[in-house]
């Protein structure tokens, strides 16, 4: 099963 | 006080058409560097980053950093009232809750100003680290748009795989499957027609086609598109904007559970 990841999982809040 | 005069006003019209489907409301940031925007779609799956450098404007006055919240559909409505050859000037006073778009026809016989209400937008600004990409594909933007459109009539997701053989776009759906391979092709009449693949190592990632199709709304901005891929990193789909800057779309991959 492929799950849609979120962009916020890769880039830090800055 | 902010006053930005863009002779090639059509660029701003195209920028709005490129992002308004993905993002509803966004803050435009104005600084000495330029006019920029970073915004996520409502599902936080994709991110758009725009930069129009100050040097690209005929006149660029920005006394202090300013962030202007705008509804992109409303902004697009106003910019659609500008002619394609019009010069567009963006004006705002410090502390004002409006922005003015001024449109001048090339021979100065028609001048219009449209004032739009600004809005307060709470947006999270993400830090995007520099990444080494496993593969970078540059290809004609119209070709990429055609591929995304064609595949989305078959399936919902696209697998983008880069190998020494070329770049492969694959999908599968209820009616069947589709694979489109583009080989490196540098022997073309014009450099913008080339497909160029720089590969450090093979990479294969899966993405939602709905977002890819939305990114291709930026096709009128650039003859070429650059797709940067690394394992388990968001893909970067970049359209250069003449000598002024870029619009970059980042899309999170689908990940095996």
C-alpha cells in the first residue's frame, strides 16, 4: 500500500 | 512604500494562472531580493516557491520588508483585466490593507488601476535544505505537460524512473497500464527542445498525477522544465521565469507502508 506523505515531513519549519 | 514596475506584465499574469489552482491564499513577500512567495496546498502535500528578483523589474522600490496576504483567485481576476502587452505596477503603502495593480498599455493611452483588499494569512514558512539530487531531467515543458495529461486519463499516480536508458513515466489504472520513455536527446535544432538527463544513481518515485497536472499550468512561463529526483525526497519541478527567477513546485512522494 502506498500512502501519500506530506511535504511537512521533509522540510523543517523555519 | 512599495512600488514594483514590471514591463513584461504578462509574466505576472502567467504566474498567477500557474499557482492559483494549487493554492487559495498566500503571502507575497517583498524584500530587497525580490518579490517572492512560499505556500503549501491545503493538503500539505505540495509546496510552491516563487521568486521574481528585484533586478528583473524596471523599477523596484521596497522601503522595508513587507508581507501581503492575497487571495490568489481574486488577484488572478484582477490581473486578467491587464492586457498581455501591458506594463504592470504593484503599489502598496506601509500599513495599508490594500494593494493596487496599475496597468499601462504599451503606448500609454490607457491606464487602469485596480485596488484589492489584502488579508491576514497565518502561513508556515518551511526551510528547504539544499539537496543532492540523484537525477535531474531537463525536457521541453510542453512534452512534460502532455505526458502528465495523457497518463492521468489512465491512472491516478505516476512512477517516474530514471536509469541510464532514459526517464520513464508509468501509470496503471482500471483500464490498463501505460509507459512513456523519453531518452536523452541533445542532438536537436534548438537547446530548448533537448531532453538532458544527469544521473548520479537510478531513482524511482511515485507521485499523485493530480498535482503534477496542476504544476503544468506553469508551462506558458518556460519552454523547458527541470525535474529533480532523489529517493524519498519531494520531487522539484522547476520552471525558470525568463531572466527574473523561477517557480518551483515540490511534491511529496507516495511512500510504501
